[in-house]
C-alpha cells in the first residue's frame, strides 16, 4: 500500500479520524487488511472480473491468468506459487470478539518473513493472502 497504508502504531489516529485515512480511503472495522510490514491497508479490488490478465510474481514466470464467470481461473503456464511475489503478504481480518481491532495486533511480529503466514490478531479471524502482480489486462 505504500503511502496509503497506516502503521499499526497510528491506529488510534485513524480511529480519531472516524476511520478515514490521510490518503482518503475508509477503514472498515468489520473487514480490514494488514500487509507484511504491519500497515493497515485499503481493501484491494477483488475478485478480479472475468477477463485475461498478464501476471507475475516478479521472479521467473510471467503468464496469462484467465478468470471466468463464477471466479473460476486458470494459468496458461506455471502454478500459483510461480506467480506469487513471495516477499509480499497480506491478511484480511474480521472481529470475532466485540472491540477487536488492529490495536490487538502485535507490532513485534512485523515485518513478516517472506513466504511466512501472516500473524494472528487476538479476537479476530484472519485469512492469509499471497500477492500476484497484474502487469497488463488483455483487451
């Protein structure tokens, strides 16, 4: 997220601002994201709409990702691991306990080791995500 992200230590300021980040995105206390450096980030745009995308993990494989209606997808070459940018991670969190927020995250667990699972956050359910770079959209 770069400059769009909000450091965990700055979560109290995000709360005081009514959930509006300096860069303009809105924090959703019921569905929020952290990236591998411990930055609270805006929700990514997904799922990808049907289409053909050129994807890479910025390693060895660059290929076409075909997404069909209903979210069914396939790669023309390689595996999901091959097109995953290993250093980048993100996780989506939703509170299971009343009052569970990013303030419950342990900042000492960031940055996350490349390829490792994202840390759990007390009181929240988390879903780990890998990052794939979309470098072009086929017309």
